[in-house]
C-alpha cells in the first residue's frame, strides 16, 4: 500500500439549476358534490383574553443573608462532627457483616479444610517443640559461656600471681 498516491481528480457534481422554482403540481381530481360539506357556517370563537405580565404566585422565598464566617472555630466543629459519622459507618458495616446468613459449604471442601486445619495444628505443635529445644540449647550455651569466662578469669589471676612472684623479686 503506497503512502503517497496521486490524488484522483474529483469530478464536479452536476450543478443544480439556479432557479429554485418548483415544478407545477398536477390538477386535483374532481370530487363528488355529496362529499363536500358546507364550511361557511363555522361557530364563532370567543375573543382571546389579554395576558398581563405579573409575578408568579408561588415565587421562591429569598434566601436569608448568611452570617459572617468565623474561620477557625467552625472548621474545628465540622472536623469533630465528621469523625463520629465515620465511626458510625464502620459500626454499620460490622453489623451488616455479622448479619450474614448461614454459610453452606460442600462436604468435600469441608473435609479438605479440616485436613488442612489439622495439618496446620500439627506443624504448629512441631514448631513449638523446636522453639523450646532452641531455648534450652541457648540456655545451656549461656551457662557454658559463663563457665568459660570464669575459667579465663581464674587463669588470668593465676598468671598475674605467678608473674608477680617470679618477676616481682627481680625488680
């Protein structure tokens, strides 16, 4: 599909005759005399009443003038009123959620849920046992570390006493 084509020459539309005259209509067929009714005797209509422009009877009452706006105090009052409204909506939503009717579950799904629940309980128990073992191991390690620290302190004290006895006499 080429992007650039030669434009096709547009043929000018046939010009409509500039005389806007309509062709003459054919003559009406003759009607029988029995179908023609006398239209000369029409009843006269009463004269039209003249309309007088007036205000509508149910005019809207004018709005009272608004008092001057106090910027700080009104704003605080509005904010305080909005908070309980939001809390009421939350309470309504909770009540709607509580009003949910009975839940129907397929037996297969119920059994699957029970097996999954039991499996989770079993793994939770295993995790608790492992956590208890880890805590016991940490406690044993802590007591072991404390013993090693005491032994190191004893060794340091002995070295200091030997050093003082041997090399203290030379000075």
